[in-house]
């Protein structure tokens, strides 16, 4: 897949040559995430063997300015972590028959954020879900704005306010504006002090009547 977006960038399936730049981008976009939760060059190359349709980069000329990693999974109501759902980021947990596209990350370089690139990537994932006959996409978004208020409330209180729409978070609010419905916090999902080690489970069905589970 390859197409021009926003009149000047290329959104496409990565090649093996992009893997090094993708790995470098991870460290820039997720500066407080533990090193074992950052996707390496070798893992990016493996993803192209496992589920090429789900992987994208956005290029400005030859430079990778955004990237995303995707697998296919069902909804798991039991507690799980970022590393468990992704087979330590190798995507061995990819299930070609699962109901949902599972977005492991979207990484837009800080100099390119707020220009519509993230929305284009989430829309491209929705197209993949449609083509593969999935119900839509789900992801776990990092509530990175927690860092600003961590002396005033717990991460549970922060997520509660986010889900009620009472506060704005740079990541989770952007994801809701793109189409996601917030479900619940996943505590101890990853190792990132900025987000209180938490992510917020969310989904975006292709058909608005489709629910993630009987409770959501
Ligand atoms: C979150 C992220 C993927 C969004 O991508 P982006 O290219 O910056 O977002 P877009 O420009 O496409 O904006 C999409 C929508 O979100 C809104 N938005 C973007 N940044 C926002 C912010 N800081 N606060 C509130 N809303 C925001 C935009 O206004 C837009 O909505 P609108 O069209 O209704 O105005 C990107 O900022 C990013 O990579 N952040 C750091 C890494 C991360 O947290 N990734 C996601 C979790 S894995």
C-alpha cells in the first residue's frame, strides 16, 4: 500500500530499509517508556513477515516521520500487559482469524504532531479492518498528560475523569477525536511513569452498533 496524504507525505507499507528509522523514532516519541517496551529494528522486520497489511510508515521525502504497529486480536477481559498482548513486541500473538485489529502503537515525530498524520494512520487501520472483515480496531492509549497532575490525583482518578470527558489528554483525547470510544483503564499495562504505568482501552467499530463485549 502506498498513497499521498495531506498533499505532501507518503503513507505506505514499510520496507526492511525503514526498520532502523522506525526504531529510532520509537525512542524519540516514547522517551519515558522502558527500553524493553520499545520496538527494535529486528522486531520491525519480523512484523513485515507476520502481518504486512497492518504496518505503516509515513515518509516526508525519505525520512520516516510516523510509524505504527498492528496485529489482529480478540478482546481479552482478563488483565494483560503490553508485552503479553504483543509476544514481547514480536507479534507472535497475531491471530489471523481474530475479530479486531489491535493497534500496538502510533508514533508521530513530535515536530509532525498535530498536522493530521495520526488521523490518517487510524483511518488506514480502519480500511484494513474493513478489507479483512474485522469488526474495527481497538487499542490502549497512553494517558501521558497524567504527569502534569500526578501530585493532585491518582492515575485511577485521572482515567475516570478522562472517560467522563472532564479533562483533555494529549494522546487519549486525540484518539477520541479520531473516532475511538473509551472503555476502561488497564493498570500496570506498561512501564511508563509519565502515564502512571497505565493505558486506556478503547475501540472504534466499523458499525456503530457493534460493541467490544457484552459490558462495553
Ligand atoms: C497521539 C498521536 C498519535 C496523534 O497523532 P497526531 O498526528 O498528532 O494527531 P492529528 O493531528 O491527526 O489529530 C487528530 C485529532 O486529535 C486532536 N489532537 C491532536 N493533538 C491533540 C492534543 N495534544 N490535545 C487534544 N487534541 C489533540 C486534533 O485536533 C485532531 O482532532 P480534530 O481534527 O477534531 O481537530 C501523536 O500525537 C503521537 O504520536 N503522540 C505520542 C505517542 C503516542 O502517545 N501515541 C499513541 C499511543 S501508542
